[in-house]
C-alpha cells in the first residue's frame, strides 16, 4: 500500500485492512457535490456510508488520503477492482452543491501534483483512458462501467478543465516540460512534412491562378488569362488536331487507292513509283498539319 507524501493521512478502518488488494492502473477524478474539507470528507466516509475514495482534494489546498493506493476503494463501480486485480485510484474534489463550479487554483495544483506522483509511483501511463479498463487518467462519467446508475460527475466545467488543464499539465510536469517549447511546435516527422506539402500542392492547384497568355496568336488581345482557360484551350486544340489528322489520313488513303487503280489501267506507268511518291507527299502533309495548329 502506498501513501502520498503530499496528503494528510486519515486511514479508514476497517476498510483499509479488510478490502482487497489492487494493482492501480487508472486515476479517476470526481466531484463530491459538497464544499467539504478533506477532514469532513473523511468523517462522511467513516460515519455515513460504506463507500469511499482513496483521496479528497478540498478548496483550501489540502489533500486527504483514506485508503492506500494498493487497496480497493469504492468510488467507481466496475473500475474499483477488476477480475484481473487491476483497479482505479479515485479522488473526490470539493465542489458546490450542484457540482457546477470549476476547480480553483489550489485544487488544480493538487490534482496535477497527485497525478504526477501516481505516474511516477504507480506507473499509471500518461494518457487519457481509451476504454473503461485501459490504463491511464480519466474522470467519473467517462465510461458507464465506472458508475452504477450513470453520472455527470465531475461536472461540465471540470471535465473541460481535466482535458485542457489538468491532464496536459500532468504530462508536461511528468516529462520535465512545464511548457511546450517553440522547438516542439516545429519538430515534425518526415511523414508529417510530406503530408503538409501534398496538402499545400493540392490547395495551390485548386486556386485558379491568372497566368501570362502563352498563345502568341491571342496574347496581343489578352495579355493574361485564367489557368483553367489556358488548360481548356490546350485540350480543345489537341482534340481538333487529332480529328483533322484522322480525316486527312483517311482521305489520303482513298487517294492512294484511286491513283493505284488509275496507274494499273495505264500500261506504260509504274504503279509502285506513283504510290511511293504519293506516300512521301502525304507524310510531308502530316508534318505540315502538326505545325499549323487551328486557333483555339
Ligand atoms: Zn463521481
């Protein structure tokens, strides 16, 4: 059993000796729906109920500890002790009577320091629990398995503080970084840099930039045109050129056939010579077509 040096020890008996041992893997934070001191909370556990938490954090900056962290405490239903012997360490925190107020600065500091100690002393990993039995840090209403009839504990304001203040501060202090440095902000992996570069390139192509008109035939009229217009023009020219080349090739082939038939009827001409000369002429026509593009 372990006792937090930063807490006032108020051991609950017979629970402390009687309840089963646990291997603590989680830290679950609550609001007690009362503005009680750590001492008053101890009296409540001792005199009025058979439930209890390991810790209580009051408004004045005192932490009370009632049960050692290697013994089951009964504040989180199914997370108190699981079949495999693991369980959650629990902390109640003083609140107003409707559990709507945020933690004050003393409570925040106490929760952060306690969280760091639980990480260092018990090896609770520096992450927010991903499932009800996942080792890490959490708050009472995070998973239904942690309460018997559902709960909104520790209240909306404190859930937000847990995510935005308490847990990040535990991680920062436990890893020796009280504040993220500028270096951390720009320390990207190669994969992250590639991802950003790809996203930036896509973004650039999505934006329709205005470029200098690359077509000398129309540049005098429009010195600048939209990139999409230029691309559309190039595609139109390509399609028209293909169609013209196909039509001309077909016409030329018909011409060759016709001339070959004529030559066959004229006994004194060599048909092969005529065809070869026509083919050479047609090839030069092809070259002529590709260098004389139609206007877009
Ligand atoms: Zn609770």
